[in-house]
C-alpha cells in the first residue's frame, strides 16, 4: 500500500496531488471543517504543506504591513495546528512556499512581510508566468537533506528555481537550520535535522511536472512515510 500523504487544502491542488502520486504516495485532501489537525496527523503517514495567500502577521505577533493581502485566518489556524501536531508526532513533512512560512511561524519563527519594501533587492522573487519559469538560483548546503535529494541537479552548489512570493522567513524557529539562500540572502529552504524528514522550500517544485526536476523532493517525503 502506498503511504497516505495529507495535502493541506489550497486553491490549486492539481500539481501537488499529481506530484505525490508520481512519487508513489497516496494523496489525501483533508478539509478544514471535517478533519481536525490531530485527526489528520494520526490518519496519514506524511504531510505536504502547500502554497497560497499571505500568512497573517498576527500569528507571529506583528501588525500587518500595508502590502499584506488575502489573509485567511481559518487556514492559518488550521495549518499551524497541523504543523505543531506533525512535528510533535515526528511525522514526515514537506513544506512549499507559504507552507515553509507557516511551518516556521508554527514553530516560533517570524516572517519578512514584504521583500521589496522591507529588504529591497534586485532578485526576482515574483515571476508568476509561466509557473515553471526560472526566476533565480539558490545555494544548497552540502550535506543537507536538500542536497542529498536533488543530487546531480545541484551544479557547483546551486540550483535553479521558480519563485512566486513576497513574504519570506525572517527569524528562524528553534530547531530549524537554513539549507538554501537566494543570492540576496532570502531564506529558500529550512530543515529540522533531528526529524525523520522535515524539509521546507520557498519555491514551487510541484510546477515542474513535465521535467520532473524536483520530483525527488516528493519522493523523499513518500520514502520517509513508508513503514
């Protein structure tokens, strides 16, 4: 039986579901209303956190910047509960874009609310179309789980990625380590070294279905979820 992978609900599920299935997992889409976080964690073998809207600054104790939009308080609360339950249960977790940010906030970290106005950079972090367009490259820390999974795709310590975000990790939660940076220093990946599998990336690996460049990230989650 393929391991059941819970995918946090979002507006565009298709690429996440397909990626999990291609990696050998059984994708499951729980609902906010019917599936409490603790039930989800006890009913699956791995958790995939998806991309989407801004994370509310109130979740990490800050007032909102003027650029923060489309906040979904119900989703924030649900996903923070999912992360906390998953980390406590040592459930394998892969977090993508917003998912990385939620994971960091749930564990006690904070976010840059708006990269262009608060950081200021020439690096393109918002390249919406096409969805697999290469926006910039990122560093990959030697010896990291990210490096292990991506293998020969990492060239001279770097990896080419897409990018669609204006928020980013700022204060890193205790227990997390940075394993990837953009050229401007924006955090692009976090891992929990002591966890069976806990990897978060800021780009969108699910959008590379045609090339399957980032399928190893999903395969890593599925492998860690197997009994």
